C-alpha cells in the first residue's frame, strides 16, 4: 500500500527522526551514527549544532549531502554519498571509530531494516538469495549504541508488513529496537510491548492495523505524526 509517494515517504521518515535528535540535543551534546539508505538522509534535516554524526570510516562530523558542484569524493558517508563537514569535524582511524561504537560511546544509531518484530528483534542485513553486500557495522551498532532507531518504509514493495510478529529473516540484533519510524507512524518499544505514539495524518488506526503484522498498543498521548 502506497498512500504517499516513496520519495516523500523516505524524506518524511528522515525528517521526523532528525526532529527527535534536535529535541534530544537540548539536553546535551550528542554523538550519533547513521546507517545506509534512509538513515543517511537524516543528516540533511538536523538543525542542532550540538549533534556530531560519526561514520564507521572515521569521519566524526558528517554533515548534509554535498551539492553537485561541491562534491569531494574523499568525503563520503557510510552510503558512499559525498557529504559536507560540520564545524569541529575530525578524522580518526577505524580502530578508534569502532572503539567508539563497541565501547558504548555512541548515543544513538539509526539503521534501516527489512523486518522488526514484536520483541524488538531487527533483521536488516540480508534477504536469503538476495543481492546484499554484507552486514557492515550494523551488528556492532545495534549492540554498542545506547539507543537504536529504525528508519524504514512501512511495507515492502510487494505490500507486505515489515513490522511483523516474528522475524523470519536473519537477525542483526536481538531485542535492540527502541524506536521505529515509518511514513505512517512512530512506534516505541518499552517494557516488552510496542506502543504507537504518532500516526500519520493520511490514515487511521484501522488502516494502520491492516498493514502492520505485529500487535501494538496505543500510547496514552497518541498524536498525529509531526511532519
């Protein structure tokens, strides 16, 4: 089901997650990591100067995607997209970069996913017999980051739910999901349950339930999605 165009959906998801970080950064400086795909788009919408984006390749201070006439292919993000630097940007070796991740020094990571299930399990690195490059740093990130946000479209291209009762694809991390943002809702995982905190303005709860396989509760402060 595609109520809104795919490109709009992806930008909406990235924009909503950027708002989460902008709000969170009012408390303190944040160090976050963005995965490939929709997650990398989050950098384009972050406004706070107190957020530093770390990339596994050793860039600490990843900024928005570079304009066409400003591209420097020595400066790339995890998705190999030419990017800009934010003030204070620095470069570190891979050992230090992964040390930040494995040592628990990253406040949050944003990753894409093929499936997320009721227990917060995440499957994001391979569809058997499909074409994939490998898991990359995802397993380190979901275990090492203090908070895990998943940015993904609500259904597959064939219209199947990606929020499922039980993942049937290879798992990247067990019970690691904290927040999932799709174009149709914002879900939070807490106390072993899934809560819907925001729903998109184009749909209602009945429609959302039809395209969501897992069971979710309505948050007591449920509101229309901030887009």
